[in-house]
C-alpha cells in the first residue's frame, strides 16, 4: 500500500504532465525513454529527502510508519539511496523481496536486510525529553 501511494505521488507528475506524448504507441515509448532517467533521479531524491528528514515518505507517514536502522538509529542519505536500489531488486524478483516480509518475524523485506534497515510503527521517542522547569516558591 505504501509503495503504491509513493508511486502515485512521484509518477503522477510525469504521466499527468505530458499528455501530448501519450497519443500513440510511439508516444508511450518516447515518454518512457525520456522520463526513465528523470524518474529514477526524482524517486531517489524523493526517498532521500523524506526519509532523511522525516524518517518516512509521505505514504509511510500516512500509515504511521518510519524507516530506521536495525539498531533504531536514523538512516543516512547514502543508505537511503542504497535502499532505493535494493527495493528495485525486490521488485525485479516479482516482488519476492516484499513477500518475504510477510513470513519474517521482524517483517523485514529483502531491501531491509540488504541495507540493515527496518520499518517501524509510531513516532520517534526523544532521547532527552524536555524537562519542566522547577520554579522555586517564595517562602
């Protein structure tokens, strides 16, 4: 579900924004040829920005999920980029990388194992929550 939400958000721009390229079969070929490299760069930037900043893409945020390292730490931008390509491997195996999460005790997909990440539910708890100031009372 999260994957489809994010594909819709990223893909909508190219499909909805270029109707003149989609008038015939040759138009579809031109669309795919022209947009594929741009799609990859946009998808990587999309994942890198949202996961590095918010620990989740908009689709994951809607479902209350976030991506963290296996130890619970934040995911670096480099690891997010690696995770993007690992997700492509999960897709190229006819989504087997995602299906394996259904049978895994930790619900980790192939891309999570390859990049030492996991998807968890809930907001990050602050390590040092702000303390209430103690106000001395007057005698």
